C-alpha cells in the first residue's frame, strides 16, 4: 500500500513554483519537481497527469494571489483614477513577473492562452470594467456596457503588448496605458 504523504499537493505546488521560476516552463520536468517536493514521480502524476496541467494549476493559484491584491486595491477608499493607476500597475507587474521567471520561454501569446484558459483574462477585464464604472460614477459620466467592455479589452491587450514590444520602458508603458484609460473616459459615448 502506498504511503500517504502529508500535504503532498501543497508541497508539489510549492516545489513546482520554485522549479518553474528557476528553470522556466520549457526546461522544467516532472521528475525534478517530484524530487524537489520529496514525492515519488508516480505520486506527482496521481495529482497532475502532465506538466501542462500542473503549470495551469500553478498559474491559477498565482493569479488568485494577484486578484487578492487587486481586490484590496478595488476596495480601498482612494480616488477612482488613482485606484485605476494602482490596479494597472499591479496587473502589469504580475504579467512582467511571470515573464521574468523564465515562463517567457513560452511566448506571450501562449501565456495569454494559459491565463485565458484559467479564466484570468475574464477576471482582469471584469475588474477593469468595474473600475471604469466607478470612475464614471465618481465623475458623473456615462459609458454604455459595450463601450466599457471594448475599453477593458483594449487595456488588457495593451498591457501584454507593451510588455512584449517595449520591455525596457515600464514607466512609459504604464503612462501610455493610463492615458488610454483617461482618453476613453473623456470620449462622449453614443
């Protein structure tokens, strides 16, 4: 009878995060993750049948932590425009962090697919829409739902594009994205 390993799932997940950060997704393998976590390879495969599935779950947990921080920003009592800037910086920092942990060995489009698959993309866009509505309400403006969805989509795609195309110009990228938001908020909507 196989021995039961206490907290095996969390040990594996913690080890996977370390290995993915050190080696990147492409160069990491399940044997190394199993060894680092102190479990047999077969035990690891009982929890996750593939490296891809493990990475998806790791990514999902990572983004849960990110959203905890974004939710704190959203609940803060600061001015909605400042809240928007803090939110964008937080999301930008985390996309950038994922790239810097060598997960960037899979390209940004593949990373976008992974976050989309885990519902991250929708969560980001939903939060951007909520911020837009809060700003509009605070400034007695209005924007229809379709326009708000388009702006949220544009902003989330701009974050990925700016990191990919201008990786060494973070401050300018953040200013640009915030200017896109401000411009969208100033446009009369029909």
